[in-house]
C-alpha cells in the first residue's frame, strides 16, 4: 500500500489529531493544516511529543497553513465544521485541482445537531464536489467515526462508510481506514453521503441520550468479503 502525504485541513480541532497520529504511525506523512500556520505548528508539535516512543512516526508530522498543506500533499482530508467548509474550499479550490479530497465534514445545523439536517445540495460532501468542480475528486469518509475513539490508544470500534463516484479514490479511503485500525466499506456513490452524514446526527443523539461519547456503527454480514 503506498504511503501518502496527507494534508489534514482544520486538523487542529477534535477530529484531526486522532487521524493524524494513526496515519503517521501507519507510515504516512501528515501535515496538520490551519488558518494560522503557527497554530498548526503548535498542534503538530504536541502530536510529535505524543509520538516520542515512535521517532519515525514523529518525524512524519508537521504543521502548516491550510494552503501550504494542500500544496505539499498528494491528498487532503477536510475536518472543519460545516459552516466553515465553503469559505475554506473557495480559498483552496485552485490548489486542490487534480487532487483527492476526503471529506469528514458533516452537514450539521447548530444548535440542534442531533437532528438530521439535509442541505439543499443533499450533503456537505456533494456541496464540496459541486464547489470544487470535476478537477477534484471528493470522497466522503470517517463521518461516523468519533474523535474520542480516534484520539485514544484503543481500537477504533466501528466501520467507516466510504462514498464516492471514483472507485480508485474510494480504494484509497478504504486503505486509509485500515491504517486507522478499522474497516472501510464501499457504501456507494457520493450521493449516499446524505445517509452517512445524517447518521452522524443520529449517533450524536445516541451519545446524548445514553450519556456516552463515542457511539459508532458496524455493518454485519460482510465476514470474509472485506
Ligand atoms: N468530532 C467528532 O467526533 C466528529 C466525528 C465525525 C465527523 N465529524 C465532523 O468533522 C468535522 C470536524 O469536526 P471537529 O470536531 O474536528 O471540528 P472542530 O474541532 O470544531 O473544528 C476543526 C477545525 O476547523 C477549523 N475551523 C473552525 N472554524 C473555521 C472557519 N470558519 N474557517 C476555517 N476553518 C475553521 C479550526 O482550525 P483552525 O482554527 O486551526 O483553522 C478547527 O480547529 C465537522 O464537520 C464534524 O461534523 C466530527
């Protein structure tokens, strides 16, 4: 499996660090992206410190502005709140041409984020594809994976549903799921991200009602198939 240079856009928040740590340990180079290069460098330094027992992985983590991170990467992973997605992607549209964008961003409408919200475009992922145009391949993945599980020393106890219109791009996201220590499943075309993103609201509601932090999903019946 090839190793990538992955820009985690908005990687300074909840979801980015856990992804970055696991991918760096798996052999990928990870660039934490931020609106402020200094903030990205600070968060990257914290991750490097957490990887002190694995110097090779630590050497693969750095921080940059989102724009510089895209320029230095071969694929980008979008981990910003829904309201931030369009303004950020408009800034990065030219730099992203010819690249793969894996969107973790979910269409949530605060304050009622445990209630399914379907935006006019269908999903945040389809909105990203429409904004970026055909020169960028958008794949939706990791949208049901809780930050608490990613940023832990334990296993990631859930599956990753991967939606997209490009089979090779989905394969990359599935391989990156395996690098997190979990299972990536081809969940069909990008339009199906509507259901996956909606499931995130369902999971947030389950977390609230059952007073837990990291509910996730598992697909049954696939034994021996993935
Ligand atoms: N947290 C979870 O468990 C989880 C699980 C599944 C999916 N998701 C989805 O993943 C995405 C990221 O979640 P998160 O919890 O990591 O979000 P977050 O911590 O609230 O924000 C992530 C980063 O986004 C950047 N950001 C915030 N406002 C911005 C703006 N206006 N313009 C540009 N960048 C902005 C910030 O980075 P800088 O200030 O450094 O630029 C921030 O650190 C969300 O869409 C969420 O729905 C989250």
